[in-house]
C-alpha cells in the first residue's frame, strides 16, 4: 500500500516469522513516544501527585493536570470534568452504579441501553435490575447493528434515570448515530452515558456533543498503556450527574475515585490523547486506505460484511466467510494474521457473539465471523496467501 508508514521502533516484527497483528480493537501497541512519557514518570519523576510540599510531588501533580487538559481537549470538555480511572470498564461501572442511589431516592429507577453494548455496560445495569429494583429496557437492533432514534424515543419514560449507549461497537466497528440520539434526548432529563472506548481519539465530532453527560474512555485503545482511562462528567448547565463513588478512602479525582494516582499511566493517557488529536486526519487517511486493501484481499473469499457498511469506522471490519468456520480460519492462518472472532473480554467463553446474535444473523454467519482491526502503523498482509489457504476450508 502506498504511503504506508514504518512501525514505530519497538513494535516492528519480522513479517517472515510472525503474524501481522490485526486485533487492535482488543488493544493497541503502545506508541514509543507514549512509552517514553510513562517511563519518565516511573523512574525520574516518580513523585506522588498528592505530595505538594516538594518538587517531586509538584511535578507529578503538574503531569496529572496536563493529562487532564489533553483528554478534555479531544472531547471539547473542561479539564475539571475528567476523572481518571483504571479504564473504560471501571468508568462504565461508575457511571451506571454511581447513579443508583440518586435514582432510588428520587423514584427514577428506569435505565435504557442497547443490545449491542459491551458487557461492562450490560452487566451493571442487569445487576441493578436483578438486585436493586431497577427496570431495564434493552433497545433492539436490526442487521445494521444500531438502534434507530425512534426506538429510543419510544422507550423513554418519565422515570428514566439513565440512557447508556456506545459510540463505536467493539465487534462490528459500527458507529451509532449519537447526533440523532442527542436530538431525541434534548427535551428529556435522563442522564446520558456514552461508552466511548472505541471511538475516543478516532472520531471527534459526535463525542463533542454537549448533550452527552458522561463518557468512558481507555488509554490502551489509542496506543497508550493498559490500566488507565477516564470518566468524563460533563456539566449540563451548572449541574453534573449526581454520582456517588464506588470506593472510599481519599479525596482524589473529586472524591469519585480515591487512591494514589498512577501518575505514569495518567501521563501516558494524556500523551496518547494529545497525539490522537494532533494526528487524527493522517491516521484516518492511512486506515481508510488499509481498509481498501483488506477488502480487495478478501474478495476471492466473497465475504459478507457484518454491520452497516455506511457507518463502519475506517479501522475495523467484521466479516463472515461463507462456508468457513471462524475458529478453523484463525487456526489455519495464525502464522499470517492475528485476528479475533469477537470481544477480547468474552472470547474465552466460546459463546456466539451477543452483538451478532442481536443483529439477527444466521448461526452459520455468526460462527464464521472474524473481527479484523488495524492501526495506522500496521504492515501490509499477504492476503493472497490468506485467501488461498482458506479456500481449501470451505465446507
């Protein structure tokens, strides 16, 4: 592919001996520039951000606030609206479970989500419904993979406390129509949470919509370190969502996430966010060109694309290869490519993808689905060898 950049130093792999990594929706390689920042705050500038009486603590506190500004910039939010967490899963739980006490005390115990959400959203809402008297509505999707705005509008009730929708689906890469949902929610008082783990730093405009109250992000989806993320708690007028902490024992992060701040990880997230915003256009261009190569390479296998082709982000493709089982395909080509057949959080269960099942796809198509996800540094794949090898597996 023309214009393909070299892999950053430290991530290069010998293509003759190793598979090409195509599972970036699970996690991305750490950018060497981010790794350098993380290393600096692990070794040279190792202070505790809560120790403000000396230069080590002051440097750490400055790094945390600088990272807060970088994350906020990507989302057109205020720095004081950024609460650092261990990642999007914790942020999702804090957004959902953190509203429960307020909801119970005000008689608002109805929550809405979608059938294609990550388990880190579905399970906390299910927990509240099973054990704490909440009522949940799960919005259905069609074969395109996203709920229509009308379905959301019909589900809203006077006692709806929270609407939780993802931005980009982690399995299909389908971008949900957040602008349309914002229009539906404009006159409703429900708090709106968006799981932005897969779209943060990759698609800007929808996440900058001021109607979104809460957003969850993870560093390791944008070439940052694992173990750090944020919950953005945007003000609506003068009010924030009335969250209660899930843990206690300190005043860090506005009292919502107590504990010593992991300065090295937070600084890494900040640098990754800064780079994502500054390099957005070039990364998107390279990813779109790579997508063309993937589709051309798979053409001999006549793939079925899963999810609305008009709404899929440039760096993801979910395909079913007719007559070829996904597990067999991954085993047969594991020396060529590293792909997955669903979410990394549930891939060990060997259950059909709840996302593809919700879309109404046939059992054969679901069983044959592969998720292919790349990044702006991914080397070319020998798709001819890939297709030739799998052609012999057709049932």
